């Protein structure tokens, strides 16, 4: 089983069991993979599916000739270009992009939970992949978000420079995921 439902119908891959209290269902949601990275791999696979869907959505949009470029010669002979949008961008593009971004961010958070569990720690509501807003905050953010993970795991994450200006890809992913969560993407 790579994720989803097991033979008895239980869901796997839920980080920390943060499900609403729903009796027996909640107990089933607490079943998690013991293999580090399996949940993250599933989320990454899903993000890749979203990226392929995004590509199809963009290709369909562009096939509809959504814009035109007009060339205007100014009085001094210089050329100016104006892009006229004739077809609004489909809201599906934004939704699919947001899904891909969120799955990638979730993959990191699931990895953080796996790192804590593998060291015998307890996953809490604060457990997540640490991405600091500034380099000066990295040590405290890692200590808070990876509380219970091994020192070696925390050092490996620190070596990734998870802050703007250190690892801009991680910082951008975090920023875009926050924008998407608040419907601003």
C-alpha cells in the first residue's frame, strides 16, 4: 500500500492524527506509515499529477488565442507594444497550481512528522517542516518545528538553509502555500 486506504478501510499518511473527533474514524486516521518519506512521496506524486494537469489547462488556455499584441509607432518613430487580453485566465489554473503547491508543502510537513517519530518524539500541532522568515530565526524555528527529531535530522534541515536568501525555493514554496491558503493566489 502506497497510501490512501488499507484493506480494512483505514486511511494512512495523516501527520499527527489531526482529524476532528469522529470516534472510530479518528482511530483509523491515526494509522500512519512507519517508513520515512512514504507519505511525502505520495504527496510529491500527487503534486506531479497536478503539474501535468496545470500544463494541460495552460495549453488549452493558450490554444484559445487569449491575447493579442499591438504594435504602435510613436511620434518619434519608436515602437511600443501593447498586450491586449481577450480571454480571462481560467480560475481552474489558479486552483490546480494551488493544489500542486500545497501538496509539495505538505510533503515537507509529513517528512518533518516522520523525522520526529523516527527519533521516538511526539508529533505536536507545531510539528512541521521549518522555514524561517529570516536567517537569524532558523535555529529557534527548527527547535520549535522539529522538537523531538534527532539532532542529526535537525542539522540536516539547518544545512538546507530554510529561509529567504538561503534557500529561496523553500522560502517561495512556503510563501506561495500561505498565499494559496488565504485565497490570494
